C-alpha cells in the first residue's frame, strides 16, 4: 500500500524530501474522504479507489514546522548567552548560527515565490 498515513512513515517521508530538496516544501496527495496521505506517484487512492484527478488533492507543508524553528531559536539564544557569560570558545558563534539560520527560514517561508 502506498499510503503515508502512519505518523512515523509520513515523518520519514517528509525528512527524506527535506534532505533531498531543502528549500522546497514537502508535497503529497491527500484524500479528504478517507483522510489518507499518499505519495505523489500514486495513481489512485488505495482505500476508496478514486483517481488522482478527482478526489486526492495536492498539499504542501514546510519541511521544518514553525514551532521547530522557534525551538531552535530559543536553544540558540541560550547557547549565545552561555557562551558569552562563560567565555566558551565557539559556543556563542554556534548560538548565533542557531538564531540567524531559522530566522531566515521563517521569513523565507512567508515570501511569495
């Protein structure tokens, strides 16, 4: 069966797509009648047998959710502060990277392509 319905299977698919194409959103088919996620190469829904042109719709999600970016920013701020206070070499620079890179992806998701 070519469904991506179990959460671990969908997360593995989303992670593999994000590693292959990091700037593109993860694209998949979704059948609203069966509530089943499918790969893009599926021709029909395996549950209700609808063809791809009729029922399953194309959906896109960001490879990194917004809450994941915010979590990385919070960790980066704490590393930045600890590295500056304790004079740990490289920790403040790593903290800056953990702040600025997710900020760029958060604002990049809102820009039209």
